[in-house]
């Protein structure tokens, strides 16, 4: 022992030593922040590469480090990688080697690394169902962790163990207690497994990794000693997933709801916690709202000593093939927020695209409302890099700026539909905020009535005319919502709206998916689908399609 909490181990046949420093949970929350998830990769079923990502390469971690992340979570699904079943449940050597390779890449880059058991949680490790087999499956869980703990027991203190992703089960204390028991078994295994695991930092989940259920029912295991709570936060789900037509976020009440959840967590446990997954899984929310959500979430997690690891399934944020961030603005917002650098952002309901209807004046669109957050407006530039002239092209104010007719006459008058300019708003600190200027007209479709004889995906040809689809409203001819009738309790912009799982776009087509058309068929009547486009305040821009399945 060199000093308190620091150990050195001589490796057999090696000319070097591995150091381990005991890290407290209090230290770790800030050390891991911000974090990133290698999603849909080693956790893919049945194997790495089976889903939307090719097998990960070492250089991916260089790019993640370059982006400013301090930790990575490596979700791993073990279900299809057992070389034997009961009673040993031996993990396939090649799979364990592959997992270790990826872990070592991450540690070598200096990351804090979280290793877990991931989709097994719903495949075989749901301990709230099939009571006769629960003990057998818990024994499998124990055998698995005995092997993981042994293989990784000599890794540095930057490797953190997480027992099980999103423990499954209904919202009851009885279900939560099953996972309190599993957590205890996990802790007992790790702490007695030798190497550095007696001091290794652990992260322990409650039921579903849901914050409120963790607050209500999580029980600290005996001998847990050094651990961080593990929760996930995808609230509010309708916004985060772009469901039921919710495209905006950012009211004082929206922010209070998130903050109150964090306060409840910290009040109950008075200890740091890790939000192992968060982010926006949908791609169709208004970008200004998404940027505000990112900024507020990162700043608020830091305020309440919560480490936050962004979920990224390979389609969400970082494009591993092209090695680019799909929305560099979100990344820049996150980088600044972690450092307490203020960002200038769109005010609530201010669109990130300034939509100008073809042949009409800009009207209210000309007024750009911003939250400066203590910043000062420095400049506004166009997509050519030329700085707009204050007083001529725009008029600045304490709440943003107003673009003049002189500007719009140059950019949009007589212009074809589509993107006409991208403004870059620079402030005294923080991000360079992009705002698109887009000319649009009402989209046109070849026909408004479709009668199909099958429920195969239905492609509806469309001329976009510079417009962009926001959501779809679906109402049967008898006036009843096609699905999710409970949305009647939501606001006008969400009632009867269906989800992007139900439809999509492909080139110059809107596509209604087969599962949705099965619901149409079972209704026994025609259904009106109202395609709603941005800006959502312009209802004259909507197009209605009637579909019957006979």
C-alpha cells in the first residue's frame, strides 16, 4: 500500500504495475460527467452488429473523447453468449474476450467506464414473473456476475460495475424487493471476488431505473459501501420520444417537473447518483425546444450532483460511420453547459426555422425571440458568412431581434420554396445559434382518398413544396380517435395524434405503416389522416388523406 486507498499489483511476467485508487461516490459523480452510451452495439441481440451499428472500433472512443466526454457506458447483452447452461452458465470465451477488448480500449483512452448486464433484463432476468423459476434465474445471474467480476477484477478504479439495466416489472414494492435482493447478491459477489473489487465503485439501480420507484422502494444492500445510485430519465416521454404530437418543451412547469424529480432523489438518499441514460430518442421535435431541453438537463443534473450519460443508439447523436455529430449544436450546448458557460437559445415556442409562406410577407416570423441567459448579442451573419447590418437588416432588442423587410426582400421575395438562408447568431459566450429561413407552400398529393385491399405499408406520394411534416392526426369517420383515445385529455396540438412508429417519410412519400393499417382495418370504416406541417400554427398548411381497408 503506497498511501490510503492506493494499491499496486505486480502482474506475473510483466514489467509494469497496475494502480488502483479507491474513489468515493462523492468524487465520481463529477468525474464521469458528461458521459456517453455505446448503445445498440455489444447489447444488440443476438450479437454485436445485428442491429443498426457495425462492430465498434477503437477510433470511435478517440472521437468521443475529442467531443469532451469523460465516461462511457458499455451496455452488454449476454443472453446468446453462454457456452453452457445450468448449472455453470459458462460465458463463451470469445465473447468475454471481445467485451474485455472494448473495455480496455475505453480505459486506455482515460474514460471512466460502466460495464453492465443489459437486455438480459427482459429476456431472462425479469425476476418479477414466473415465480417457480425465479431462483433458478437468479442463480444464472449470480453465475454470470461471478465470471464478469473475476475477469475484470484487476482493472483500474475507472471501471464501474452495473448489475442490470432497467430491472423489469410492474410498479409495486413487491417487485422492487426482488431487485433489492438481486442487488444484494450482486454486491456480495463483487465484494468477495478478489483483486480490486472489494473497493471498486458500483452503481445500483432501483425498479425500472425509474427515479420515483427508486426513491420509494430502493433498499441499500449490506456491505455496498462504495456505490452510486443508478437511474434513467426520459421525462417527459411524449416529448423525448416525439410521441402523440408533442413537439415543444420549455415552460416553467416543464422545468420544475424535472427539477422536482432530482430534488426528491437527493432528498431521499443525500448521495450522488448516476443518470445512466437520458436524451432525445425522437428526431421530429422542434429543434429550439430540443436545444433548450439539452441545456436545462445538463445544467440541472450538475446542480444536483448527478452524473449524466447520454443515450446514443448510433442513430441518435454520433454517426460512427461518417464520424460526425448529427446535430453539432446539441453537442456544443452540452459542452458549454457542463462548464457553466451560458448559451443563447430560442425562447419558448420560438421556432429554429423561420417559416415564410411563399408570396406573403414574413409578418410575425420576422420577430426572433431569444433567451440570452446573461449574454450580449454580438452579431447575426448569413449563410455566406456576411454580417447583417444592425438597423438595416435587423433591429436588436433585449428579448432578441427583428429582421427587417429589407432583409426578407433580399432573401425570400420571389424565391423558390425551400431553404433560403441560415443565420448564425453569435453572443458574448456560448454556442453560435443557427436559425434557418425557409420559404414554404402547402404540400400537394396526387390523391386524397385511398382504398386498399391489404394492410401492407401505404406510400402516399407528395410534393413537399418546402414544407416539413410535424405529426399526423388520425380520426375515424364516426369521430372517434383511431387510437389512444386518452389523448383527449391532452392539448389541442396532441389530441388524436399518432406516433412516428406508426408512420414515416421516405423520399417524396409519406408512409403509413402496416401495423397502423391493421387498426384501420379493424375499425371497419374510413379514417381521416391529417398531415400537419411546420409551422404548426398555420392550419391552412395541413393536408387530409382518407384511407379505407376493404
